[in-house]
C-alpha cells in the first residue's frame, strides 16, 4: 500500500515548462558521433593547436609563485586584475572611460554571459530579434527567459561571375529587418563576426541595426567572441561605438576564442552599469564566481596584448594571419573536390555547398530529418570526416531552405587539415572512377 501511494504521488510532470521543446542539442549528438567515428574532426569550434606560450606561462606562474590566495574565491563579478585590464583595453577600443567595477563583469565563458543577458533583460512576452543563421543557443535561451524569438535571415546573393561566394554576399533585407521591430521588441542579438557563416557586418549594416534600435528603444546583445579573427584587411566594428548605442548594448567576449584556450571558460560582458547591474544579479544567483587562477592568467595575457596593441608581434595579429592561411588552404581543398565553400571574412568557420555530393548519400523517403543532417552523419560514419549541418543554425520555419550546406572549422593544426584534404581527395577519386 505504501509503495503504491508513493508511485501515485510521482506521476505529476517533473520537468519545468520552460524546458519544453528545447531538450535537443546539436552538439550532444554530433560530438558523440565525432568521438565514435571520426578520423578528422572539423566539426566543433575549438583549436587543436596549443594556446600561446605566454598564456601557458602565465598560468604556470599563477600556480607556482606561492600566492595561495589564487586558489580561493576572488571578487564574484571578476578578478580585480582582469576587470582592470579589460576596462583599459576596451576603453581604448571604444574611446571611453570604463569603470572596471561597474562596466565589466567576468563570466564562465561567453555562454554564461549570454545566459545572464537573456535572464536579466528579457521578460515573459518580450520579443527578441535573432539574425539567421545564428549560434544555436540563442533561441533556447530566449525561450527559457519567457521571450519569443523573432527571426530575420541573411539572404544569399551569389556573385554573377561564377566566383566563389563570400560571407559578405549574405545580407539583411533592410525592409524585412525593419518589419521585425515593434513595441514588443526588447532586444536584438548581433553576432559579428558571425558563427557559422563567418560574416563580418559592415559599417552600413551596423548603422541600419543601430538606427532601428534607437528608433524603437531596443537593446542590443552583441556577441563579439571572434572580434580578433577577421581576414583580408576587414575591420571589426563594435556596434557600441556607434551613436546612441553604448547605453543600450551589452558586448560579450571570450578568452577561449581570443587566446585559443576554449577549455578555460573565461568570458566577459562590457556595457553600461544600467544594464550590467541586472546581469550581476543573475550571475550572483547562478554561478556566483569563476575560476580565479584562469582569470589571473587571462589578465596577464591581456596586459601583454595591451602593450603590444597594433604591433606585428601582438598575438591577435599573428593568430588572424595564421588562421587566414588555414582558411585559404581549406577553401582550396574543398573547391578542388567540388564542395563549394563560402569564403568567410572572419571566425573559425566556413560553410560549404554540398550539392555536388548529394548523389553519394542515399535519400530516405518521408524522413523528417533535414538533408544536411543525414549528409553530415553519413560523412562521419563512412568517410571519417566530421562537420556540422548548417540547418542546425536556423529556426524550424527556415531550416528547410538551407539543407545543402555544412559547416567546417579550420582552426586546426596543419596535419589535421592535410588529413581532411586526403579524405576529400580520395572521396573525389572514388566518385570519378
């Protein structure tokens, strides 16, 4: 009798409503597939080359120099040396005086920074504009906060001369973008340079977004984790530096992407105190605190970069040069086998058109699964090469329009990229023989 009554009590739903429909995650599935089958993993966005020597040395110093307090809690909203140097660095970039205690907050990677933004700034019924394709966590995070995502796609305009497409050829339609703003719009999420396309938004495009934000009194959550990874002489423009935007923008950054140390999980937000005070409330009631020793090492990394800012020996300059070469190498490799790459202006990623390879992957009648998912799964299982389907970066409403593309990460050792090229060349030979 007792066990029966206990069972009866446990039949009510245990899951909070805010989790409905957001339980699936592309990374859980594809990381597992890559771990099981891949010989070469160009799927996830992390480097397989080491972080810079000066950063590793800074970590070692922090560990070994006898300051035992670095093993204890530091200030909850950011280790003082780190927020101080971030305020100096970003103050220089934005052309304004930043207060390290109120204009900067350190987070557990950029991921937690995003979570704090949506939880702190988005209410039940608020609309949040998301530009497609988008980093996949934006949509579930908006929904968890009770908000409604409103999507606006970048539309491809292929060049007429038969040249390879660039990420710059994917553009917002100004009228379509303007139509998404209403009195219900609370925020727009901007990701420049954009993951997955590698698009770097131009001054004109940012000006259009800024004008609409000011006109409709809308906040901007600006995900700038790839700010240093821009190529071909392109400039990363910070939307917070445009007129009327500082007071309504939260800038998100990442030491993982900045210093090629994604496992350290050190991120930050920079913005006006009127916004950051609410992010601090979420932070203190969720993770509260980030790893002290990693913050100390990142602070030392930024101190070095502040001294070398704009000089050829700056890591930020060297890394983007190195990654531009790797990008070009992968572009050549994919183009050579008939997978048409879209040349990215920034980030770790490039998207390639797989139309010419579709005949290799059997069609599954009446399948709900988008074609690019099937292709990416087939490729990792049969060829040992891992990549991510592009439609994972789209809303349900639009994903079926973008199932002929997959995303590759080129922030890899030369040996990794060569092994990928070998797989592609062999595959091409099999197709033509």
